[in-house]
């Protein structure tokens, strides 16, 4: 058995490697401070977002998107050279069934389907410029096998819904459904790191994530979305549909436009 090599750092390289303050400086310039009792980074305020476009049905046990995506990936990984970038290790076990409604009516039907299934899920309007389509729904799973099972369950339920069933019939040249898919991790990871089937966890990644786990205070909160926040989000869904020319918005406004219609002065077209 070969002995594990030990690499001895000089003092400067050692300090650079362990400089958590430098690594997490963007947090200290925003909502975080150094906790007096131990110097760990802690958020000044932890609250429920009112600006999210998503209505959440249930949060999944074991997911820590706030730490893994918002801090590890967005703050730390973004500062690394391309060849050192990585997908947070917890996210390697995230498999999402994604449903892509075409209309607001389908989105509200998907929301009801998610409530019936009562699985870790969310749906809403798609605001990211790197994701095509107006609407999206997500079901979260911890493994590929669990994701495949969830895919079959969601697809079956969609086929029982007259508004969602047409989405299942949309397939590509290989016969794969395009409006309900199973993918791995967050879209941003594939854009930054590449093919999700080739993700790996490196020793350097473990070193960085261990430092983050040790020096960032994790509140481990699982906050439920109150009704009044969901009401505000749904109102924005309707306004978003109107803004983007989705005429099914009128099903939720009593047929009235969200904004006053134009006064027009041109003449009607003559028949024949």
C-alpha cells in the first residue's frame, strides 16, 4: 500500500488556503457579520422572501439550498478559476422532475397537482434569462431512482388533468418528453460546470466546503410560506401572463385586462 503524500505549505500559502474572511468577504459586505462569541459568519436577519416568483408546496428534508447554492456556489465558487469550479457536494444528490407549462391556466393546474401530491415542490413564473419559457414547476428528489419514480407519478397525474395532459404529448425526435423532464441539480450548475453526468467531488472541493461548514452559522430553518405571501406571488403570476401575451390570464380577472385597453381609431376590416 502506498503511503499518502503530505504536502507542506509555506506560511503564506497556508494562510491563503485558510483565509475564510477573504473567501466569504461578499457576505460580510452584505447581510452577514462576525459573531462576537466565536467569530463565525452569521446572517443579521433571516426572513421569508416576498420577492420570490415561486409558490412552495413543501420543503424537502436534507436540502440546504441557501448554504449550497446561495453561499457556496454563488459566492465562493464564482471566485475560483474555471478549472477549480465545482458543484456543491450536497447538490450531487438532487434530482428534479421539471414541468414546463405553456400557459397561466396550466401553471395554476400544476400548482393544484403539486398540492395533491404533497411532495417537495414549487412552481411559478420563470424570471431567469438563461431558462427558456414563461413558467416552471419543480419536484425534488434525493436520487436518480427516486427521480425516475417521481417522473412516472407526475406524468400519470398530468395525463389525468385535461389542461396538463397536452404537455405530455410534446416529445422530441427521440421520443423524449420535452415539457416534463428529469434533470440533475440546478440549471446554473450545468451552465457553469458542464455535463451533469461528469460531475465529481474533489479533495480541494471538500477542503473548501469543510471550511464553509465550520465557519458559517447555518440556521437550519425550514420556513413555511404564509398564505398572504402566496397571494402576492399569484397576483404577480397573473400580471406576468398579461405582460407576456398569455391570454389565459383573463380566466383569473373576470375577463378584464390587467391594464386599460387602448382607445383605437382605425376602421374595421371589410368582409368579402
